[in-house]
């Protein structure tokens, strides 16, 4: 037993030394690992904490903005083809020339925060290529200041090209309306086109529709036109508001406003030209009806869509004595329309513009009369020929034996 105890006593110091060494190295390794892991935290920038009290918001506003921007991911700056941008780590290792060092001492740069975007005009002294980049050119106004006043005036006063009058060779086309050409090319070009097309220049409307120095009384042929206003809900129904009659030469022989028999809900001023003060003290309907009937009796009556005028007057007239410019077939062929408007007929046939704004019953009656007198002989000859054909078509009646 004594020998075994002696051996244990000799082995105890060795085992204890090994254990101590083992424990030492374990502790040493654990410390190194801890230092390696915690090492990056020492170099991290200290982020300021957000303000806790309300008073700190105004005083520490910049610190708060820096903290918020530092938490955002850094944006990569777009590299322009002209300027080469290098990272700062590589620029530190580049050797600098003595001239660049002198420039560094002279020029003082303000360090911008990380989150700020670098402008093209800002150039770092660390970048050698920055000196080669061209600076933005000064505005043109500054350059002009150095010039004399005479040079500036000569620049402003450009040479004026003299306008040449159009000739017949220039206006080779003949399918353009002279009125449209007058608006775009001028009056001289319109005159040339009218001369080529055999049209007269559009003068005053009244002078084109009314014959000067002529008989102003009642003739065998008269033209009539009426204006109406709206009554009832939404002005859908119509009543008589004005009646105008002209003689064969376009002279007005009758023109009266009619007092409304119902409450007017729509005066239709844009089309009819009637206003409340016009018909407030107008003539009675029955009086106007009798006077118009006496004028039309036994005469040829000309009108445009004349059935509407006779209907509103509660009058009737023999069909053989009615001349309706809307239903005349040659006019329809010229305009290429089944029911041509008076405005279109006057423009295409008479080269006169009517009904441009508010309508006038006197002017409309003059226009229909002028259209009729223009083709009166042909129109009346067609009516006579048609009447003869009807008489010939009639079979003779058998006489009783």
C-alpha cells in the first residue's frame, strides 16, 4: 500500500500541471474568439439615440436626420462617362505629385455627409482627373454683355423678306373656294380665283340680294319668311313671333312682330333673333293673319320650306302658286342634298353668306326671292311643260250612245 501511495503522490503533480495547462489554453482560445467577434463593434460609428423630450427635437434635429439617413442603405452614385469616380480606399494609395499637394493646401473643401448626393459641379481635390473635366459654360446673356449695342441691334433686326404678290401661274389650282383662299392667301389671290372660276366678288349681302332703285310696292310675286319662339315645357312647341314679306326685287313690304298668346319659355335668340322687348308690344296674331292672307291672295309665293311658315300662320295657299326653293330639284343636284339648307344654297349658288349668326326673316325672304329670280324662266317653263304632259296623259271620256 505504501508503494501505491508513493506512485500516486508522484503522478499527482504531473496530472495537475497538464490539467492546468489545458484549462489555460481553453481560456486563452475562448478570449481570442470573443475578441474577434466583438472587434468589429469597436470600429462601428456611434449612432445617436433619438430625442426623448419635446425640447430636444429642435436642438438635436440635425442629429436625428443623420441617424435616420445612416440607417438607410447607401445609394450608389451614377458614374458619368466624362468623370471617373474611384473609391476612397484606392485613392489613398495613389502617390501624389508635389503640384497636387500644393493645391490641396490652397483649396479648402467642405466634407459632405454620406447620404448627400455628389453634384457634377463639386470636384474633390483627391481625384486627379477632376482638373481635366470641363467646367459648365457661362450663360449666353453674360457673353452678350461684352458686345456693343450696335451689334445687338443688328442681331435683333433680321432682314425682312419682301412679300411677292401672287400671280395666275402661282394659283394653278381651280377647285378651291375663293372665300377660303381669301382667309389663307389674301384678297388678291381670292380675286384671281374668282376670275378663273367666273364668280363675282362677294359684296355686301343686302346689295347682292336687293335691287337698287326699283319698285318698292306690292308685286305679283312675293317671298315670305317667319320667325318662331318656343312655348310649353322646354320650349318644344312653337308660336309665331315675326312675319316678313318682300316683293319681286327684294324690297321689304311687310315686317311685323307678333304678340305671344302663351308664355314664352324659349326665345331661341341665337337662331330667331327674337328678344322679349321685341314681341312685348307686338301686333295681335289674328290681325297679322288677316293682313298676310290679303297680301298672298292670288299671288305666287316664294319661300324655303314654306309649309312651315303657312302652318304657323294657320293659312293655306294653292299648290300651283307655291315656289319652294328647298324642293326645287336642280338646286338639290347642285348641293347634292335631299333637303338643302338656305345657307348652303346661297353660298354655293349666289356666293353670298347668310344666317351667319342670328337669323333675320327679312334677309331670309330676300335670299329665297333672289334664288327664285335667278332661275325663274327655267322654273316656270318646267311647270308649264309638266302641266301639258298631265293634260295629254288624260284619256278622253266615252260619250254615251
